[in-house]
């Protein structure tokens, strides 16, 4: 008789801790194990419900027999889950794998002009980090707003979306920042310095990783100035200049091709709505 491939018990704390650590690293084997454990737990609950619905009493009904039935159900659920079960584990594993791929795409470099957004981090690490980012960038955005007509907090929100609130921007090989807050690519007309970084391109709604060249600046002030010049100087973005409604602004950018991530407009709108006021204006 072939030996059964029995997964660790759902109550094995050390085993579960190891699975949790591996799932965080997006290890396919760990995703499969986690999915099987979830199905095993589900099956165990089903079996327990069936036991509870069965009339009690008789010669073999005792506290000890119920304990052994519970252990049997626990092990049976593990065996079933490890050998196909109801198919629930496969569905969970598939979903976990898609989420892991999406997270990997999100962790890539920011969106590029004419290319889709990688969308590193929609939410800031903390409210204090969001305030710090806004406080630092709002004066520069206010200057860009005067020259472009785009509300300053719209500009800060876009910089936050493109760089994960300043935590992800294209960098030189030595780690030096490019100050590129808006993911603007270095096209054939760009004569300034450049950096190469991985980015996420969406083709037909499917994310693909590519290495692209991006513009590099001497300061964040130069990045805001170049962004304002790009938006006002390129006719494709004429529909967003002067927009005061965040939804219209975000959707206009998406339609103009700033990014091809299907969720770009919705993500930008959410950040504009949630962006904290700079400290100087919050009092």
C-alpha cells in the first residue's frame, strides 16, 4: 500500500509558523501548503458539524470516544486536503498565486509616461510618513501648480502614487536617487541624465516586467518643473489642465495614456481624497 502524503497538523504551531514565513516570501510550495491547511480546517469544521448532528448515546458513546473521533476527523481532513479534497485548496492556491504576482508587480518601479503604472504602494506606511511626504513636497507642488494650473495636492498625490510615498523611485546603480517622482521615461528627445530601472507594463490588462530608461534630475524641484512642463506642453494632456475635480483629472490622465494600469485612475482618485494636509495648513 502506498504511503499517504500527510501535511502537518493544522494545530502544529511550529509548522504553521514556518508556512506563514514562507508565504510572505511567495514560495509556491508554501502557498500550496497554506491552501491545503485552509481546506483541511474547512473539512474539519464540516466533519465536526456532521458529528454534532449525529444522535449521541449508546454503548460506545463517551468522552474518550468523542476525543478520538475528533482526532480522527482532524487527521482525515489533513489526508483529504493533501490528496485533492474538494478542490478548495486548488482555488485558494490559485488566488494566492495571483495575489503574489500582483504584489510583485506592485513592488516594481513606478509608472512611466506612455507606459502603465507599477503602483508600488497606494497606502503610506503610516500617517506620519504620509504627512512627512506631503510637507516635503507640497511647496514644490505649489510652484508647479502656479505654472501648470493643476491643483498642488493633485500633483503631490500623483507623486505619492508613483513612488509609494517616496519609498520607490528609479535609482542609479550606487543607490543615488534620480529624483524622478513621476516615473517619466527618457525618450529620444531627452538629453539629460538617465537611470535604468524595472517597470511594470500592462498589455491587455496583464502585467509584464521590463527594464526602461528614466529621466534623472538634480533635485526634486527639477522633477516637479519637468512634470509641469510635460503636462502643459503635450497636447495629449490638454484635457486635464485646469481640472479641479479629482475623478475627472485622474480619468483624464488615464485616457491620455499616462498609465495603462486598469486601476490607475481609481487609485489616484483615492489618494487625492485621502491625502493629508501639510502641517502648516492642518492647524
